[in-house]
């Protein structure tokens, strides 16, 4: 490494981080600019600060592109999800779910129904994005048709989706959190139940109470009849249209790759559209790429059904690239590490360790743009402190999931929040106040840190093994 490269001071690191946050937030709040554009501007503004430390532009560029490469997998997933949503609209899959959902689901119990249904799907498949892109899309259609608040409905859907993303052994974040700190996956899952189950129960109760205020919904019987008539007249409804749903969920349950599973779901949807809805091949392909456009004359229905397509996800791909690029250069330059390490100097006990870890995880999630990157950074930096206090690794992995996995969708510019917004058609600031599971879970994590309850200590064998490793190092 170049000897002329300076290690950033805490003052310099705080300055750079303040500039980044100020640029992003001012653009969004005062100029109504897109998050993607402000992230790009922040990325460009940060480069001179890092050049000042002695890093060459080539080094910065390599760090930026190296981190951006991690966006390839999620980018492919969201693009095929866009194609699948378009295919499921033109095939009648989503319209069928909306049509029967309006008649079966009571407005009073919609929120808890959405929460439970998405919980079942996400636990079974291990993917929050897959759950929102399939069950979530249909549930939002039912919500709109019943005249229920979009933010509350999306909040219930997202809460259920992220319960499974966090708890299911099939989830990538669950396995990543355990792997980063060296914990057993099953032990990690069991340990999370202490914080997640009570938080989930509270979330269920809150959504149940909120549902009592919407006994009839805001949609009139005339509006509902108009919507159901349009759906039945414009699409061939029935069990055949549900074949794509069964196939996708089955593939995900059997742990098939999400990209191919979702694309197969889109392709089957296209086949159903061609042979069951009498759509031409060219039209099916066009909708999968550009999205479906409804022209019913019913404002709510047109807004609901006019979505999907690969192109609808381009903004999200841009967000992935810019957010990860920004996080990459902040991390490689040492600015992020210096900024986060200031919290560690105050850690003297478990009581201070847990809140410090939580703050670190949230900051990393906000800066890095994804829960996975945040957990990799937090786990690597904080694990020595947990070892010092002789706490088992599953304590750290639980805190990371309670914050990074659950809280990612509550950060407006995070990839998880933007994906939820794109899939469900609801702005992040509209659904964030209703992400009750994301708010309740860290409360229990913090409570256990203060009281020591469930903070499992290392066994004598584990301590000896750790001491041997420290001596070898």
C-alpha cells in the first residue's frame, strides 16, 4: 500500500459522513430529488475527500467497482421479479387473487391475515423479496379494492415477509449472520426466538386493533362491484391462473435458485396468458419487459394493475449500484471504520456492548445500502468485543438480525425499502411507520442486553478454545 496514504482522523471521518448525510437528505427533503440521484451525487462528492487521504483514483475506482459487483445478484432478482409481476398481471394470476380475495377477506381482519399469510410464505421459502413480489402484490391489490390504507397494509405484508427472512433456516441473511460470527445456524435461529416471538405477538395485536377501525373499509359496495365486474369481464379467472404461484412457491421451498425460480414463474405466467387469456406472444413479452397497463376507467383499478415489467426495476438497480459504490469507498478509505470504532471505545460492559452493537449495525445498514453488507461489516468489527466479554457468537448474530435484517426496510434509501416500495407500489415513508415488527424486536434485544436475560455466556470448553486461538494469533 502507498505509504503516503493517511489514516482518517475521527474528526475528518465525522466531517465526510456529515457531508454524505446532508447531501442525501437535503436533496430528498428540500428538492424532492430521487434517492438514486442523491446517492450518485454523494458518491461523486465523496471521491475528492478520499483523494485527499492519498488514495489514487484507480484504487478508489477498484474499491467502488468491487463493492458494486455485489449488486449483480440482487439486481438480477429484482429484474426477473419485475418480469414476473407483469406476466402475472396479463395472465390473470393477480386479478384472480384480487377477485376472490375481495370476497373472502374481511376488511377487519385484513391486516392480521396479510401478516400471517406472508409469515407462512416467507418461513417456507426463506425470502422476503420473493414473498413481497408474489403474495404481497396480490394482497396489496385486495387492500386497494377494500379501500384500506396502503401504508398499513404494506406494513403488515413487510412485517410478515421479514419474519421469515429472519427466522427461516432457508434464508440467506439467516445463514450469513451465523456464518460471519461463527455460530451454528440452528442455534442462531433458536436464540432469535427470544426477541422475535414477543415482538411478533405485539405486532399481531397492534394490527388486529388497527383492523377494528376498518370494519367496512373505505370502498363502497358499488365500487367493489364495479371492480369485480371489470376483473371477471376482462380476464378468464380460475384455478389455471394460479399455476404460476404454486410453481414459484414450490421451487423456492425446495431451495432452487431464486433467479431461475422467479423467471420460471414469469415464463409460466406468460404461457398462461397466451393459451388462457388469448394474448399474443409479442404482447406477453412486451408486458414482461415494459409492464402491464390497465384501462378500466376505474381509477383505483387502473392504478393497481398498471405496474410490473423489467423496466420498472431499473431505478432499484441504480440504487444498488450507487449505494454499494458509496459504501465501498467509505469502507476502503478507512473513514467508515474510524467512524464506527469511536463507539467501541466506550464499551466497558455487556450493558453498553449491546446498544453499541445496535447503533453500529443500524449505521452500517444505512451507509452500506444493504443488510448483508452491514452484517458482514458489523460482525467482523464487533465479534472481538463479544469474545472479550465471553459471550457466545449467537448473541451477536441475533443483535445483527434484530437490527440489520429487520431494520433495513425502515431506512428509506436502503435497497430493501426501495424493493418493497417497487413491488407493493407504496412509497417507503408511507409504510415505514407501520413496520411494527422492525420497531418492537430491537426493544427486546436492548432489554435483554441491559438485564443480561438470554445473553448466553461461553462454556468453559469454548473459553479454552478461544484462549488457544488468541495465543496462536
